[in-house]
C-alpha cells in the first residue's frame, strides 16, 4: 500500500510484531576476533537504543531485535583458539594462500559466519571454498565450486595466529 494511504503513526503500534532475525543452523564457531566483534556490535546497539527518544518505537523495536539476535549468537558461540588447530592442515582460523591453474593467487582466512567478509579475505567455515579446503595440506589441490564456475586451487601456505 502506498504511504499516502497510511494514517500518521501507522506501523509504530506493530513494532512488537517484528519477526525475529534467523539464527544459523550451524554451530556458531568464532575466532577470538569474531567474539570481540559480536560483543562490540551488541554494545553499539545498546548505545543506539539508549539514545532514542520515546517516540521512536519502531526503530527501538528493530534495534532490540538486533540485540536479541546478537545475544543469542554470543551465548551460542564456541570460540576456537587458532593455536589449538593442526598447524599443517586447513581448519577453522587458518590463513590460507592458494593459487589456481592460471597462476592467480588468493589469500583467505577461515572464520565464523558472523565474521565472514569475502571482499576482505574472510570466508565462512561453511562456505564452499572452506569446505573444499578443510583438512588440506600445503601442496594439496581442491575443487572450489563457484557460481562463476568450478576452479582448481592448490594450497601454497597455511598459517594460524
């Protein structure tokens, strides 16, 4: 419906009817950095909700929903210490250097779902690439199934920390 046909204030009275944000079905593995980011996001949301005036019911409902989601993610988080991972294999928390058949190099770090940011080299442990690389050693090849087409990659280096 067009906003022109909505009475002033419509929507605010339904602020409590917002659906909850979905929680992943996967275990919430996090790096120590990922846990710190979740806590920082929760603190930021608490500051934002505290700064709202009483008339901002819908915005408050959105932020409070975000806070419930963040609290659930933090409570369910399983922090994985990189130093406890197998140094010679790709696992959660690994920084991996790869090369494809054309000589293009890639560098990624395997992180939790909430920390993933592929444009900055952070891939989720449940991503197709991380799953293909899991357990690989330096010199091993893996098939990276991508929407743009499958790509063979070789592991050049693995490091943690």
